[in-house]
C-alpha cells in the first residue's frame, strides 16, 4: 500500500472541499495583488523622471484598495464558512478521540451492548455519513488534522472540543498532530479509514468482540509471555486483562494498519522489534523495553498480538 496522501489540495469530503476553495481563492487573490504591485513597480521605474501623484497612490493603494479587498474576502469567507461549525447531532456518528503523548486513544460506543470499544491511532468511519469527533487531551495540547477531510482542531486537557467530518469516497486519509507536544510530536500520526457502510458495520461488530483466544502453538505461548512481561500493567486486552489503560488497548491490535502512531506498518516483525526496543524506534516514548526477553518468547508474543484481529 502506498502512503496515503495528506493534502489540503486533494479534498475527499464537504468540509475539506470548502477549505480547499478558501486556499485557492486566497492564493488567487494574493497572486493578482502581487502581479499588480509588480506592474506598478515596473511603471514607477520607467516613469521616474515624471513622478506619479504620490498622495493619491498612498491613499488609493495603501488604504482604499486593501480595505475594499480584505472586506470582500472577509465577507465571502465568513458567509461560506458558516457551515463549518461542528455540531453534535443525533444523526451524526459520535466517536471520542483523546490525544496522548504520542498516540491517539479512540473510543466507539457499541450500538448493540452500549459498551465502549477502544482502538488506537486509527479512526474507521462509514462513507457518506457525518461523524462527530469529541476531542480531548490527556496531558498537553495536541491538535488533530486530517487535511483531506476537515480543518484542524486543538485538543486541550480538561476541555472537550469537537470536529465534524464526512468522507465522500472510501479510502485511507492520513492525519497528523498539528501542535508541538514534545519530542515525538513528529511521530504522532493517525489514519482515517473510510469504509462502505456495510464494511464499517462488520468491522465495528468485530471490534466489539473480546479478543480471540489463541488455540495452540506460538500464539498460545505468546499470551503467557504477555503476563510474564507484565504487559497487562499498561495494556488492556478485553477478555484477557482489563485493568490498565495507560497504553493503547490491544484487543484487536492485529487489525490495525500501523503501530507506534503511524511509525511502522503493522505485522509480526514490526511488533517484535517494537516490543524489543521501543526507545530505539521512538526515543522518549513511555513504553519500556521488554526486560530480558529471549528470541523465542519475543516471536511468540508478536505472533499472539498479530493474531488479535
Ligand atoms: Cu501531539 Cu503534537
């Protein structure tokens, strides 16, 4: 899979369309003014022996023109952006996203049982439906930005903000934390995956289930290693260990596209190297390295987690 595009100029939803229009109109207006200034500059160089009436130019070009142009642009953008105000409505699908140093804790409510379902660094949504993201931060200020779908919204500790978005076509849209939040700010990416509604429903139904029990072999041994390494002190796997929520919920970690908040593509090898030495891959991250783990146990743990789809 090629890395999905993260660009304001390739909108895939209504809000992003509007923001793309703003970008082009403001760019166009800026370009016209720039060219006009260059033309006037050229004119003034050619006519230096017969000076233009400077008072008129200062009043016209320095006051009247900017006031008129900026007022028009301000009026137009205010009128057009009225629809960008995020609104939580009954029809919108509500998902809560909490930013943490340096990953995204994403919670859904299971429509069947009413229980919360947690995932990380990935927001799956149905195509064509308005989604309301309730945003919060656990530690410092972060900012959620998925340019192809919506504008940027700060995430502030102790305060819930919101963002609505809608994807008009299926696809994977990359997002990024857009507010400096510490050493690994650059490695705080996420993906919004827009699925056909039926595909979304079956994904959600699968996420609502507790973790699959390993039958035999390496994954079964891996579940024992999970406890030997005390992974349960930070991570929840529903149906296995549910008391800690410091790190990402791993109930269906094998179904995610990436690990480490967009750092690595998710597969057994990546999981093993991440567990063996997260500090080498993402220095400063709060996950400690596995202590004294041998190769066989590491492979088993990675196989167990990879199987949690
Ligand atoms: Cu989180 Cu920058």
